[in-house]
C-alpha cells in the first residue's frame, strides 16, 4: 500500500472553507435541478477512475436554525446510508456533522428520491467494520485520516 501524500499546507488556509462552500452550492444546485442526473457521481481525487455516489444531506444549523444542504459521498449498508465527516482531512469536524449531533432527524436526497433519516455516529465496532468498505468506495478517506489527529467520524443515517 502506498504511503499517504504529505499533508498540504493549503489545508489550513482560511480560504478553503469558502471554496468548499462555493463548490457545494454549485453541486447542490445541479443535483437538485437534474434529480441527481448531474452530480450523483463524484469524480474527484480517488474517484476520478472509480466514481463514488453522492447524496444531498439536509441539516439544520444548531445556532441559526437555517436548513443547509451538503453533498456527500455515501455507502449503502442494508437499509442504512453511511457518510463520513472527513472535511478533506481538516483538523475540525464539518459543520454538518455538528449540526446533526444537535438535530439528528433530517432528510437526504439520493438521485430523485427524498428519504427521511435519523443520524447517529457509528460506535467503534461499527466504524471498524465500515471503514474498509468506505476506503474501497473512496480511497482518499484514508489519506484524509492520515492528515488529521482527530478520528474522522462515520455517520449512519437510518431510515425513519
């Protein structure tokens, strides 16, 4: 197995969250308007040769109360949907993860389907079982984990 790439210095740039936010808004716009025909397959990084499926996750701001939407790579695990709070290996958890901790009932859009879900953080045993499957889906998750000292949370979205 090759060694992970060195952690990019730009990862700590205050500009990066703004770039993520802009890219996410564009992704959400195209995905919603096309019913997932545009934006369902993520083709960046490790997914360039092996596209990964994406969904749109709605989450309520824990302070503002506003509803936000974030595109995320996902894995199906039976009836559950699994997402990863990697934030590209940045040192802090993504906002959507913290928002789900305070307001776990939400919806996801997978292609044209809206699915009500309840979010929870995978326990250690679940994470250990799911992590290899997530790395097979999108190998960059392993690189992101090597770039941060926090354990990247795995979220299980259970249908309601």
